[in-house]
C-alpha cells in the first residue's frame, strides 16, 4: 500500500502531464 505522500506526487505528476497535453492541443 502506497502512502498518501507518494499518491499525491503521482497525482500531481499526472495532472501536470494532462495540463501540458491540453495546452499543446489548444495551441494548434
């Protein structure tokens, strides 16, 4: 079982990737 700090880091990483993807999609 992962601790909440690890899960939070994973979630932040995922959100940042999603945001970057959205920005690139909107730039076209």
